[in-house]
C-alpha cells in the first residue's frame, strides 16, 4: 500500500495491552508511516477530532465513558467524513453487519488481526470513504441542477410509485414534494394518462420500447390539484441493475398546455371558418338526392327495355 505522506490514526482504546499490540502492528507495516494518537476515553477522542485532522479512526466500543453502538454514533456524527474501523473483543456477525450498515467501514475482532489485515482494512476504508465523498459531491451537484431546472423531474420505481419528485414538478401540479412521494403515479393522471404511462413502463420492463435504453418521448395528461388538466411532453428513460433487473424509470416533463391550447383554438377556428362550406355541401347533397333517385329510376327502365328487346 502506497501513500504520499504519513497516515494520521486516532486509536480510541482503553486497554493498554491492546493499544501496545496495535501500535506494534503499525510499526511492522512496510512502506507506510503512521502517526498514531491514543485516546483512552471517548471524550478524549472527540476532543482530538476537534483539534487534529485524522485519516482514520480505530474505535473500541467498550470505553469507560461510553459503550456499544452509541460510542460509534457520537464519533460518526461529529465527523462523518472520517472512516471508522471498529475494534472489538466480541465476534458477532449480526452486530458487525448492523454497524457497517450504520456507516462503519470495517469490523475487526481483537486477537484475529495481524498487520496485513490491519493494513488492508485501513487502505480500503480510506479509499471507500474517499469514493463515497466524491459520489456525494456528484450527487449533490446533480441534485442542485435538477432542482433548479424549469422542467419537472420524477422517478417511478418498479411498483409505479413516485420515489423522487423535484420541486418544479410538484409546483406544476399544485402539490408539495412530500405529498407526492411514495404515491402511485395514477393519483396524478387521468385514467387515459395513467394507462398511457403504464403502457410505456410495461414495454420498458419487457425491453420492447427501449432495446437500446434510449429515452422515449410522448405526450401525457396530468391532473392538477384543482382538477384541471396539465398537458406535458414526457421523456422517459429506464434504469436497470447490472444483472438486468428493472429498477424503474426517470422522466423529465415539460409543460405544453399553452401549445395544446393554441392547437385547440386553431382547430375550433378552422371548424368555424369551414362550417358554411360544410352547410352548403350538405344542402347540395340534399338538392341532388331527387336527381340521383330519378337517374336511378331511369337506369332501371333502360335495363328493363334492354331485357325485352335483346
């Protein structure tokens, strides 16, 4: 494991024997320099975090002034950007999974750790935390972009529930974001719009609509809180896990109600303009009916004459 400079380690451990063993392991790890600060109580560790910059924390959960997961919580809440490795004398896989789920990077059992395992755990813990930080920054950047655009953005999960709605979409429909989250998409569309949207989602699941996972654009009618229609142009893109499992679909919608209103007005104007023409044509058809009937009778007589003399 290579590092450009020394790694600052906060070791929170009240057992002098365990602290000596761990410090000895650090000295035996080749090619890396460690600066180890020892805190025998949680309060000392928290104070050290306030004063110094640490790359990693090795934390014993059973301390004179704090025990159990609360020990981890206090350190993690104070400085969530620092990776934390749990050191414990208890081998409990369920607890290990729980605390890693809470944000710890690793769980090491005293007596089962050697310098190689310690070095590997520190290396991967620091790298994972660094990656997590970059991902958070990226997510925050895109979240801000999504919140600031003038289009509605929403994510419908595999159960057709709205897992994400940006503020603009909620505003367009007259709701708040919390009012829309976890609701079925059908609660915000009319029956035809719901049928149309879920028809596209069904094709997404089956891979028919998006064989190359390219966004599909179509018109959809949503319902405002006050019951009025909101016509939007929706661009939908499916999301899949690496194994092909369908996660849901993210959509961007643009208000086209004004365009729909103009189209409706134009159609009404065309009908109004041409209604006289249609009236004249109707009258002409009515006037021609006797002639058509007479011509039909004439043809019938001629046919009978031909039958008699041929």
